[in-house]
């Protein structure tokens, strides 16, 4: 099993908003693959939102409500992206160097 500094931060929160962690030696296990897939969806959503925001800002005629909705969605996407970055950064920092 992994040590406490090797826990994987999962891309979702618990019911009370606290972070969820995974402790496993199997990076190809069901929960690891589920977390990988959710991270991929979250990053794709962030990329799509960025494209949408660039289009709306380039238009110059955006309604205030449209901008508020985009800001709300971007805030969520940024939160998710930061969680993915932190999780992956921790895993990179705790992994052993591999020899070819």
C-alpha cells in the first residue's frame, strides 16, 4: 500500500466539500482509471470554455448575464484544472525516477 504522502487527490470532493484521496499501488485499477477519465473530461471542458470565452469576448456584444454565466463556468473549470494539476504534481514528486 502507499504511504500517506503518496495518496492521490481525486478530481472530486466529498459530500461536505472536503477533498477525497485514493490509496492504491495499482495505477491501472478501476478507481485510478475512473479518476483519470474524469480528469480528462474536466480538462476538455476547460479547453472548450476557454474557446467559448474567446469567441464571446471577440464579439464585443455580450450581455451581462452571458458574461456572468461564463465567469461562473470558468471558475468551476479553473477549480477543477487546479485540482488536476495539484494531484498530478504530487504524483510526479513522489514517483521514483525510471531507468530505461
